[in-house]
């Protein structure tokens, strides 16, 4: 089946630093989604990408849909303590009864 | 935020008892999903619905059933709860772009 690879499992950065996360797959997806999950909460959608090559920003977050359709990255600039959480990528092959494929997530820690 | 609520938010029950979790949405989204989240496994799809009375199985559907009698409500039932069903359960809904939005989750403990 389809799998999305996110690594490493955990990342530790200093407040103010930029951080980049990749999500890769051997399968092609038509939509890429990035979510953040805080402890005890549900995943919250950060950025949605619908076209190969698309680069989209949401405040300090920037995400890109890879040209090959097999990867995406999320960049967080000037990190702050509230960026702590688990970041999931998800891919979708659009169509009837589409189902998301999720990565296992990266836990981000930000040292003040 | 797609206006998704889940109830209850926390539940402790005993093995063998039936349990029903409710997902309610106010966005009139056609698609609704139930996931479970466990350490080391990430989010796994249990069942989903593509319309009222239209449901289908996900990858971990054994021991679970669902019903959707109204657009806004999607119920997940554990007919006879087992300890392996201790988990955090998330409901999600999807709009016309297939982008999914998640509820706050229900933490279920089966003793």
C-alpha cells in the first residue's frame, strides 16, 4: 500500500531557528496536506497543496508540492515555543471515496 | 476549523460493554471519517461515509460499526469493547476539495 515517510521522528531546535521537514513517497499524490497536532488535541490543518510545484505560505510556514508529486516539504521560519507539536504530512489521490495516507509524524521541540 | 464536535471527550468502560462515540459537524460536509491514533501506528482509518446511509470500511474496521442517518452526525459503535480498542478516536470531515478537518478526539479506555 501507499506509505508516506517522515524522518526523523523527533527534531530539536533553538527558538528563532528555521526548520524544514520532508515527506516522501514512492506513490504519486494529487493533494498534499500538512497538519499540526498539539497534545490532547486533534490535528489542525496548516497548509493544503493541490498542484505540483505549488509553493504556499501561511504566516511563518511555507510548504511546497514536489514536481514529481512524490514529495512535499514544510518549512517553519523563526521558530517560537508554541511551534512545539507533532507535524503530519498526508497525501491524497483525488477521486470518489478518496482516503488520506498519513505519515507517522515528526515531533518538534523548541528550546527557549 | 470545520465545526466538528465529538462526544464524549473521555470514556472509561469495561471489556464486553457496547460503546458509541458521536461525531457532529455543522459544515454540511459530505464525507466523514473515523480514525484511531495509537503510538507507533499513527492515524489509521476505521470507517468512512460518503453520504447519508453510505459507509465503507477502512483499514482497521474489525470490531467497529458505523451509522450515518443525517449529514451532520456519524456514529462509531464498538459492539463489545476489548482492551485492544483503548485508543484516541478522531472524527474528520471533508469538503469538496477532499481536504479533511479533524475533531478534538475522544480518549477511550477499555479496562
